[in-house]
C-alpha cells in the first residue's frame, strides 16, 4: 500500500519539495494501523453534488468508540482507547510553572497539590529530562477520574476556572501514550466492523464524488486526493490520524493539512516562530509539541512556506472539515479583519468551477453558511432568552461561572456567515436528536433568512450548486424551512410563519430562483427509518396530530403558541403511511401576550 501511494503522489512531492518522510506521515497511516480493507457497502445512486453537509454523529467503529463496533472486534496493542492524564506531584509542579497557569491564586494551587497528594503515591519524582510522561502508565487517569480527584478537595474548583485555566491544566497533564518500545498510541478505525453502516456509506459517497471531480481532468484516475482539515477542534492534531485512516480505508489518497487558526495567524503576520503562542491564544491549546511533534513540525513547515499549502489546495479533489467549533474553523480560513484568506480564495474559486467537492460534519457543516452562521444555543434557550447576533458563550458556561454577555443557552449567530460555500439558507446539525426545530425557526425569523435546513445525525444533505438541487442520504433526514417570515403587530406580540418539510433518505428537492421555496419535492418511501432518539421528540408527534386532526396547536414555555397545519393534499401522505417524511406543513409561532 505504501509503495502504491508513493507512486501516485510523486507529482505532489516534486512540485512541493516536501520530503517523502514528512508528507507520508499524514497521507498513509502508520505501519501499526489497521490494514486497508475493501468495504462491502450498498452505495445509493445519487445526483452529482458539490457539497456534503453531514449532521454530525457519524457512528464509526474505532478504538475510542468500541460501542460502534461488532462484538468480535479486537484492536492491536498500539490502539489509543481514550485520552488520559497524569496527576502526580512532580507532573503537577511542571504544569503550575507554565505561564498560562500563573493566574491561579495560591489557594487554587494548594488545592491542586492536595488533590495530587491524596491519590495513591506511585511515582512522585520526575527527572527534568524525562518529559515523555507516557512511560509512567501507573499515574494515568481518565478525565472523569482526574476531575473527581480535584472535586474531592474543592467542589467548586473546576467551575471557578476560566476556559484558559481549565484547558491549559488539562493539556499540560495529558499523557503521551506509548508502548515500551516508544511506539505512539493512536486511535484505530475499522470501518467495515462498524455496526451502523451509514457513516461508512457517507464517507464512501464523498470519496466517489471526489474521484468524479478528479476524472474531469484525468479520466483514467483510480483514486482521488482528499484533504482533511481538523481546525474545528480545540486540539486539531488529535483527530488527524482518525480522518486519514477513514479515507485511506475507503480507498482515497489522503493528506491532513495543519491549517488552523494558529497557522493562519502565523502566515498572516509572518511570525512562524510564534505558532505556539497563536495556538494558545487563538486555537486554545497548549503543549502540543510534546504530544504531536511531527504534526507541529509540519505546521511550521507550511507556515514558513505557505505556497506548499496553496499548491496542495489547487491539487485536491475533495476537502473535508471536521466537527467541533465552527468559529475556530472560520478563523482558520479568514484573516484577522475577517476577510477570506488566500487559502479560502483558492477553494472558493475551485468550487465555483466545480473542480472540488467539499464535505463537513457538525461544525464543518455549520461553517459553510453564506450568511447567519449559527454558533450556539438550544430551543429552550431561544424560547426563554431569545436570539442574539453575538459571540457564543463558552460551552462550559452551563456548568461553570461565566461572565458572558448572553445566557448560556440563548441562541447566538454570526450575521456575516461562515465560509460562504452554502448560499441557500442556514444549515444546522444534530437536529432531531437535540430537538433544534424551534431554535432554527426563531433564528431564521430573527435573521431574516427565508430558508434553513436542519440535518440529523449520521445523515447527509447533498447539494448541487449549479442546479440548485438537494438530496438526502444516510440514516435519518433533513428538516427544511421555507418562506420564513416574521410579522410584528407590536413589540410584545409577534408572529412567525413558515413552511416546513422533512426530507427522508432518497428524497430530492430543488430551490427556486427566489431562494424562498422548495420545488419539485420527491419524498422517498422510507417506512422503516431508524427511530430518532432524543430527549424531546414532541415535534414529530405534533406533526402526526396535525395530520390526523387537520390542525394542531400547543403552547411553549408559556410564551409562544405553535400551530401546525397541513397545507397541501400530499402533506401527510407519508405520515399516514407510517413514514417519517412530510412536506408543506404550515407553521405559525405566535408570541402570547404577557
């Protein structure tokens, strides 16, 4: 396999002057990784597409997600099974010396020392030269165990830490996991041992479309070149091997690009010697060179010679964006004044010429918005507190003390949008599973967006930009909002009207020229869709009631009344046939007088 990759990638190596050793680290999994296997998947027929918007929750068998694996699966000794932390006195003292923890007061430091001493003594002495903490397996803790040890000393300790303090402490205590011979443990992926095949099908569908893009200029091509960018994660290095393994097992040539907010800042300021500082201040991670020295070196190389990055972006056939925080992804592709970077300009130009397919999951989907990129909040938060065009509070605000400008669960969004790949409305993710119907409806109305799309987990929304066509593949479906309009009788009495559709796998629709209506809707007959597991599945029940009764109303948080009305003869055909798909359901959300 490695020889085949060397041959296929020779053109890249020659043009970029990147050593075989450096580049292959991020194209081909290590020799200890699971072998490449030919997957036996039933791939649905589909229209050509330019964008794949995945709703997150891609269930894949890996050493860190064994619940997604078949029961007989076994991983090799060098498989990383979880992130672990070393918490002993010596290693804690090393962490407390770091500049980013100098803001801890003396009582906080004393509490941490007391917590470390309270654990069974194992190895409380570290040689200054021995920073490879992965050798000290006996001091290793899970995150839950680490937090439990600290909370035993001070129940409010973690809640009172700022994000900087909390994540810096974790990063400095994180264990570098290795075997006795120095082999680095990495997450292993086994796609063909996954119990739920939908994620593997989505990856393969994306790879096939990338190959189709490659064959436009090279009809004899057998494998596409796919680039993975993991900038949505606070620690982009950690997920690199996972995604490389996934696409390599599918049959693609894969390269992980170390493009994140830190690299973008380094390129823009020409201060590549300050990458560590940028990682801390912008990306939010610390001490990554200790854990991922080769990836950090690759990032330095791309910073010093950004032309290598740009040339690769002009060569790839597919670009895949990971999940995490869409605001971090945006910073990776834009300059400090929020203008498109050279890298983003290249990708946008190639997308407009239909030379590349772009995919993303979770945050990687949300960041594709052309306008009004959603950044946080819940349906309950939207009902209780409202929608705000401002920066989202920290994800820790629900459990920690935050000095945020808006409540932790209020819906937040960025008016200017994200990367601008998806021009047809607001994309949202983890949709039915996290009951995000009302957050998307209220956001669309407040942002004056006529259309919006909520993608369920383990499901993808395929977009053909030139034909303005949409199709759905995967496990669940996509909730589409159209003709969203806010009517205001008074400041305290407003009304939101919209039309909703739920497109199941195999369904197809088009967006009209006004960008307000879905047309040519073809709902697939999918009577045996997997039930959606969520804390609140009330919305689908309300739709069923509307189909049976002709209209249905319910009050929400004593502040709104939602009315659902079938608007067409075919609106309820699927529902009444015990299917989940429906079309043309009228929604009216009316504020109640207080």
